[in-house]
C-alpha cells in the first residue's frame, strides 16, 4: 500500500527566493508602481534572504497597504445583508482541504451509511431565501457540492441520461437519491425571489454543469443568467498554480480552466469576485503567482468587484488528518496576505476581511492592513463551520456598527456590486438593512432569535 504524502514530502519548482530586495519592493509599493511576482514574494516574506517574518518590516508593509486603502476607498467599511444557501453537501471530487462535502454515495436511497449532510430541493431553497428576503436580506450566496444528479437544465439531463458511460461524466439519475437537487437552472430560479441578488455558480460548478457536452462556458452562464443568476463567486480558485492543486485538489479543474470559466462569465455580463485560499501546502511564491493571475484576469475583464483572501481552516480537513499539514497560516501571514493583496491588485478596488475566518478582533485588525470590506451578515454558514471554524454564523447590523465604529471607521451598508451604498449613523439605532427589496431598517433577527444563535466571544 502506498504511503500517503506528508508535509515533509512536498518539494516544489516554485520557491520563495528572488533577486529583488525587500527595500526595493517596499519602495515600489509605496510609490504605487505595479508590483512584480518577485516584489510580492519579498513583501509576503518580509525579505526572502532570511528565515521567518521580520515583525518591524511587516509593520511597514501593513502601513503601506493601509495608506493605499485610504487613497483608493477612504474610511468607509462596507458590508452586505446576505444569506448563504448551499444546496447540497453531496460530492465525490475528494479535495483534501474540504470538510464541507459528504460522499455522494451516502445520499443514495439504497445506501447503508447514514449521511451527515443535506440536499435541498428547489422548493426548499426558495422557502429559505423567501424567508430571508422578508427579513431584509438582498444577496443570497450559494456554493454547493458536485452532486452526481445535478444537471444544468432539462436538455442537459437528457444528454447525461443518454451517455453510454454515465460514470465517466459523474452522473447518476435523481431517482437514485433520497432527495433530488433538481437542476442548476431550477435552483437559481428558485432562489431568485423578489429581486434578491443571486451570487452563485463557481467555475467548478460551471464545469459540472457542462460535463458530457460540447457546450462552452458562455452557453452555460448565459442559461444560468436567464434563470436569475446575477454574479459569480470566484471560489474554487484555491491556489492557481498546478503543482499545489496536484496536492490539495487533484480531481478539481485546473488553473487554465478556472480562468476560462471566469472570463466566460465576464463575457456574458456577469460580475464576479475572486479569492485565494492560503495557509496549507503552498508557499509565498505560489501566493504571489496567484495574485498575478487574478490581476491579469482583471486586466482582461474588469469585472472583479472584490478580492477575498481565505485563510485555511485546517482542524477537520483531510489535509490535517493525514498529516499533510500541521496547521494553518499564522496571524503574521494573514495580515501580510491582506496587505500584499491590496498593494499588488492595483486594479481591484475592494479587499475583504472575513470574520468567519479571522474572528471579530482579528477581522477588525485586517481593516487596518489594507482591507475595506467586512463581509456580510450570513444568516446561514456551513462551509467554514464544518471545517472547524469557531467564529459563529451570523453578525447583525448592530454588531457591524459597533465593531466598525470602535476603530474610528464609517459603517456602510452596500449592494453586492458596491454601486449602492448607505452610510449608517451610529447614533441612530435600531440598525437593520434598508437596501433590500423588503428591507425597512428592522433588525434581521429578533432578540430571542439572536439569543438562540449566541456565539462564544473571541479569546
């Protein structure tokens, strides 16, 4: 039996060594010059000529990033009233960084294994979103496992049903499963309630929605757009370098296909976000290369509204359980990732800090490291929580006003695309959303509902 790979086994062609100096890279960043990959490596490592992060140098990078943030977006900190409605945890891709998915075969009617996961029908998704819209949210984000019964639409299902080798295209008919997710078009249409903004269909899901066909990504996104899709989350990116993807997600689409799907989404007029998931098996050279690919994509499309660094939550993931990693990113690495993202991505206005990943206290610190957006209310969050995240599943408008005001910044409710904004007066409670189709300023949850969702305070 082959021994599983461990952290000590990993060797890469791309390593964080450069001929650039930290001082030169920092001077370029301060001057607003466009940075190179080598510049980014120097800033992320605080100098690749020595081991470890130099705290004094780190503070200089953070200061430069915070100054750039102020120049680009000012003192406002934005957030959105949103809901996560993930349709299914059924998946058989086997990414080693993930603990959100459950083996697809455990969802089958005849399975003798009881699944710990869930699948929602389109009707159930509509009910969840409709309730949230009534409360005042105006964005629903949906990222789901690659359920074998999922098809793009009825035409796609007919093609998959007629395929001579369904296993080759990862397909099983809905009748095999206890609950059918319907089609992607069904789900998008179901979630498109009362003018809510639907943010869904990652490049990986788009790949799943065209398997077994010759359809282009443009065709797939066009059909989804007609069903109510508004913007595309640039997740499934992880690290856009193949030698890293070969370790953490060998069954997932590659870098070039991810970029192809994102460009297709932009070509049909869909806005999008972009992400990086860091702090696992990659090094600073990979992080810098990833930033370059995102910046190049934005140069070509101009459709990326925000960049979202996602710190790897390791506790319950196969990478940790199989001793491939011993932990996640350090706090120093988190701060430098935010800061260098701000300095390197000179064509993306907004950088997000995630309280789900960092917690409230450190999430606020990131707003002084180059970030200007503080995520959303998230009435439901499953992905990070299932991976071992400890920072809860909901933040109210009152939480946001208190936290943002505490660091002397201006709390601003925003739309998904940042085009609509509302500055919130911290002296005029109660606080609730006003930008949604049914939002009237009422808090999203009552006091009793908040008590039921109480989360432990940060240590």
